[in-house]
C-alpha cells in the first residue's frame, strides 16, 4: 500500500494453487490481475539478511518487505479448500452473493462506458488564425514594435467547445455534434461569429466542413479525420499516443468557401509562417492580414527545377582569315 489511511493505492499479491504441487503468484492491481514472471517473483521475494540475537547475520527466508503493508493473509500449507457447489451455500448467503454479483456487473458495465468516454475540444474555424498570430507575437518579441493596437485582439481566447463523447462513435457523428455546439455558442454571444452566420444560412455547412487535428499553441492544422472511422481509431492513426492516454485532444472545424476546395494535407510539406513588414510602424505587423501560414514542399518538385539536360553546342561563326598588315604608307584621312 502507498498513501495514507484516507486514500492511496495498493497491490495484493496472491498465490494461486493450480494443483497439488504447482502454484503461481499474481499481482492484483485494482481491477487488473497479472501473473508474475519468474524474474518478478525473484525480485519480489528476494532473500534478505536477518540479524540474530547474538549479533550474527544469516540469510533469511524469502519474504515481501514493505514499510507500508496494508494487510497480510496467512494460509496453512496443509489446508486445502474443498470445492463448494451453489447448493451447499446457505440460502441467505447465496442471496447476498447474487446481489453483490449483480452490483458488480452493473459497476463493470458503467466502468466500460466510462472507459470509452473522452473529452474532445473542438475549436472554431477562426481559432487557427488567432493562434497563429499569438504564436508569431510571442516568437518575434522585439520586432513587433508597439503592438498595442493588436494587444487586445490577441488576448481573446479562441472560440471552442468541449464535448464528452464515446470513442466508439464515428467521426461523422462527432462532426455533427461539434457543428451544432459551435453554432449554439455563436448564437449565445453578443456579437455572432461571421463564419457561423454564413455557415448556418447554407444548411449548417453540409460537406463544407470537416474535423482536423489542431495544435492550439501554434495554430497548426493537421490532417482531416476519416468520417467513417470510430473517433478512437481515427485519433490513433498516425499517432504514437493511444487515445485513452490523451487528455482532451484538440480538433478544429475547418470550413471551406462555396466555390473552394479543402487543402490536401501532406506530412512531407514544411510549415512556413510569413509575416508582413509594416513600413509605417517599422515593425512586423500582427494584424489578421499580416500573418499567414504556408505549406511548402521540403524539396522542389522536378517540374519546378530548371532543365539541366545538356544543350547542343551553339553554331560558331566561320573563322576569318587573319588580316595582313600593309607595310606601305597609310592615308589617315581615309
């Protein structure tokens, strides 16, 4: 046991008898029970030095040593519990056991549902640009001059909603919930979001929006999630972190114009941030039109490179015969 009497965590080490001469040790860690390997058993029950009354030290028996022991259970070696059938259990006790088992099964179902729940934070489409400007302002300190005219704008937190969802639901279902939640939040605001007004007027977007991975600190928009996959599986694709280990993964609702196409995300492309230099302020601008992100190929496509194939030699003019100097008198008037 580790912790205090009011709370903490404990492991129960149990010895399970498989038959008369065989047994194995198990580690009961809350609801998870694992069988200890031979090396783990050796480490758990390591030999220890025991000091006798005369001061001498001897190698003591194998034992578990812990200063935080919760409780210890001893069992006689020659005590074998006989198998018990349901009919041999008294009716009163059998009823209590059945009730406890039903409660346990209900708790297990609730735990399984809870294990599938995940909190997802979905950002509004405008969050990417605002986060990008804030990141640029932080990285370019000293080059932005007196950015007081943008300071208030950059202090605004990007609009977002938190959704508690089941990882077994498809991305398409989460997508619809996110759209409804963001539009509802826009309607509650005193100044409705312009994108939301236009989005709602066109049938709540339809195929004009999608959910993408998002990094709130930098405003980086990642790959779009596959609408047909369960959310947990879609988040796990291309990620080294399992969904259950991710606290509130961040997504963004990406919206395209009526006659526009979504950008194709390519991991081979590099993310480049470009800021406009404001000649009037003699500083880097941080306005909404001053900072943008480009995704450029790390290596130029072959079609962009100049043609390096050898060109045929250019024709040379015919060689002229060398002029012969006239040794006679020269008429400079001519």
